[in-house]
């Protein structure tokens, strides 16, 4: 039974934006140098162009992605888009991790969120918006549209409690030189809830149920 993919979420969007901006600039510089070299020598190709083409084309995609995540992080932490916020105490978070470890690695119930190996003494902060959740500094988008689509949400009265999101990831893969197919991968995202934040968690579940329901009725 193969392990299911897990993630700590999107982290440090400012740093990643800078890295991809530098990669894009370097790629463009290499392409320009290669073109100048071809004009000077009359050659039909240049290794500099080949080296620079890949980062010049791909880095802008990731740059745009992380630029949008900078805004999401800022709005969540400063408050304008936050709909709920709590801190899971270190002891409760360790209990959450122990419960997660009991799930076999290949089961669909494996949590897509990968907790940190070391639990901060101050606990783990959780912040929700209508579009995603920040768990201990790792951001997970939550959308009822797009390639990774919310299918359901529920409150689990475990110890500690959790909010569980059911998502469906759709990807297009090439099956031959002329055909492609869409593959769908179901995933679970469980978010720990502080025991004194049950009322807030219930409001979060109600909010996302409304978002999912509105999308289904379109």
C-alpha cells in the first residue's frame, strides 16, 4: 500500500516570490545573452538560450502564484479576511498528532496536512478565511471551484476536535500521443480545533457548507 501525499502547506511566500523573481531575471538574461551571441557568431543555436528558456518560461507562473499568496497571508494575519482564529495548545496538538499517526499510510483518510515534527511550546495558531486556512504558518487554499475542489466539510468531535474537509483533486494526464485523461484524487484535510473554540469551529463548518452548497446550485 503506497503512501498518500501530504503537505505542510504553502510557507514563506515572500521568500519564494523573491527566489522565483531572481530565477526569472536570470533566465531572461541568459536568453538575451544567447540571442546576442547567435547574432554575433551567426550560429543557429546557443546553449545559453537553452539554459535560460526553462526558468524564463516557468518562473513567472510560480511568481504569480506566490504573489497572490503574499496577499492571502497578510489579510489572514492582519484580520480583514479572517473569519475564525484560535491557538491549539501544545498538549492538545500532540494528542491530535498521535491520533493522525494511527491511520495507515495508504488510506484515503490520511490527512493531507503534515504536522511539524516539533510542536511549538506556544501551541499552533489556526486562522480561517473564506478562501483558505493557515495552520501554524502553512497555508491551504479552500475553494469549491478549480482543480482542487471542496466536496464536503464536517466537525469531528474527537479529542481534540477537528474540522475535516473532503477535497477532490483533478489532474489531466497524457495517456498516449493523441489522448489525455482526467484523473481524480480524493483527499482529506483535517484541521485541529482548540477545545475552547468549538463554537467558532461550528461557525466555520456552517460557513463552508454554505459556500459548497451555493456552488452546487449554480
